[in-house]
């Protein structure tokens, strides 16, 4: 049985009139395997790293296929610098616990949230808080703290 390519499926979907643009439905489809992939990334990283680590999920939009988003999952020892289209989790090996650190959506979404912050529904206040902390540099300060770096330089605290 021959499977169609992502490009063909995406092009066919773009050509059709969208019957539903319900954001909740779109979110469910996009994150169908998200938790599984994060868990898989943690399990693989446990084999590679002796101590605690961070799991980073980068979301990329395919340049030629506007309706195709891909998530890239990887683990690293240091906390990354906050950036657009990024979710970060911290895995504590001693407690065997994965904790959410932050999520930053696309630049367009960030601007939309900031421009319309008075009308953001309560369910999205957490995301708005992450966006505002990203904009004011608080997430950058948090990343440095989690890495044991000095606030005013990239040198490590003693």
C-alpha cells in the first residue's frame, strides 16, 4: 500500500474549503501525539544523561506548506534561551518528575496576545503571562538562574 506524501496531503487540504476552523479541534489534531513524544524524549534522555535535564519542543511551520506544523523534541543539560515557538520542560532525576517551565508561541501570536490582552479569556491567561515574561526578559533571567549563571553575565555562579 503506497502512502501519500505530506506535501500532497497538505496541498490537497489547502485546495479544499475549510469546513471547521475551531481552534480547540485544531489544537487536538496538532497535539495528538505531543505527550507521547515528550515522554519518549524523556525516556531516551534518561539513558544519555546521568543527572537532570531539560526537554525542549520546537514548533516549525513548513515554509512551502502553510498548514503543516512539525514539532521537534530534544533533551539538553542546560536550559535554553527563551525563543518563539518553543516549549521547555525540566526533568528532575532525583524526583523522577517532569515539570513545565514555559511555552512561547509564534511571534504573530505573541503580538496578537499583547495587543488584545484585555480581551484574553481566563483559560489563556497562563499563556499571556508567559508571553509577557518573555517580552520583559523575566524568562531569560529564569533560564540563567536554572543554568546557575550570574544574572549580569554568562559566568557560572560559584
